[in-house]
C-alpha cells in the first residue's frame, strides 16, 4: 500500500540520518577526548599563574560502561534485539558452523552495544542488514527513532560548544590562550559567587 511505501521510505531516511549523525558524533568526541589532557594542563597552568589551585573540571565524555549503566533498553529496542539474537547469537552460530561466523559475531556485538545504549534505530538498521525485514514497527517505535535522532543532534551541539572542544579546534595559540583565560575567569567567578553565598 501507499502508506507502507511511505513508512518504508521514512524509516530508510531515519536510518541514514542516524548513521550520519553517529559518525559525526564519534568524530567530534574524538576531537574533544584528544584535547582534554592538554586543556586541563593549560587550565592548571593558568590557575597557578593566578595563585589559585582549583582542579580543572573538563572531563572526557562517559565511556561505554558508564553509558550502559545509565540506560535500560526500551520495549521496542528489546523486541528488535531479540529478533537479531535469534539469527546471529554466537552460541547458535558456533553450533551451525556458519562460514560468516566471525562477521556475524562482530555484528552481534554491535547489536548488543546498541541495545545497551537503547539505540533502537541502530538495531533496526542492523536487522535490515541481516535481512530481517519483517520487523513490525509501531508508531511509538518511529517516534522513539525520531527522539533518538534529536538527542544525538543535541549531543553534537553540546559537545561542539563545550570549552574543551572549542579550545581543541583552534589553530591560533593566541585564541587558545584567550579561551583558557576566559574559562578560568568563569571558574574563579563561580567560586567567588559560591563563597559569598555561604
């Protein structure tokens, strides 16, 4: 039917958009994570120049274990993951002697990570790659997909406007130093306000 075709096109669009955004977020996180140690060092130096001793507050984004602990898979995510597991669970593959066992195990690990992150859209994409096109999606599932895309977009904006990211993407040493000074000004201003309110 026409509605099914439109739904399929919309899902394909959402999957493509999410794949792009996840790649973009991974790229931006790598930039930020790489900049954190040097940023913290420069902040510490600036604090020492001013005679202050507060440790830097910029941290690397949470790792996989921290993200996993913070989330629980939704009903839609669990439903898709179960269908994937039925097809490529490592225990099942080893019993069958599947020639693509290694690739499917990697895909299963990818699916497990997506489940742990409650990323039903990534799971749906994996399911399509595996030929599991009979997954019945409800309106709530599509809304969940759209919510996931919106969250990733917000994560990208939040990351790319962070002090450490902006500092790490500067070519000019003068600009980097200005960012460090402004950051330390903000830190010490916040400390002064907290001290005065106590």
